[in-house]
């Protein structure tokens, strides 16, 4: 099992959720109103100077689904350019 963390601009929430749906993943944890700064996506602090916010999505899944999600995020990055979406894959040792 792996844990995927997807960090993305709130403006592309529908597209990110479509990736999960396409992979058959229905269980996730979503954190809204995340602020941060990325090299390619810029600063998002939900202020007048730095508008916009990010979201974080956590998904526990098997290795096959990891490949599908990462592929979907990679394709989305190519399509959207600077909108900002990244996937991080971490080992998941235990679910209780």
C-alpha cells in the first residue's frame, strides 16, 4: 500500500476528482484552504496580493492505482501548465 498526496490549485478540483474516479478510487481525505508557494505555480495565500488557495488530497491505494493516479496527474500537468498540481507517493506501513 501507498499513500498519495496530491497538492493542487483549488480551481482544478473537478479535474483532480475525475482522475480519482477514473482510477476507481472512492475513499480519500481532502483538506481545503491550503496556502503555499510553488516554483511553477506561484504563491497562493488567499489574499488580495496573493489570491487563490490550494487543496490537499490524501489517498491510500495499491501499487496499480498509484501508477494510474500518477499518470493522471502527469497528464493533467501537461494539459494545464502553470495551474499547479503535484503528486507525492509515500509508503504506507499500516492502516488500523
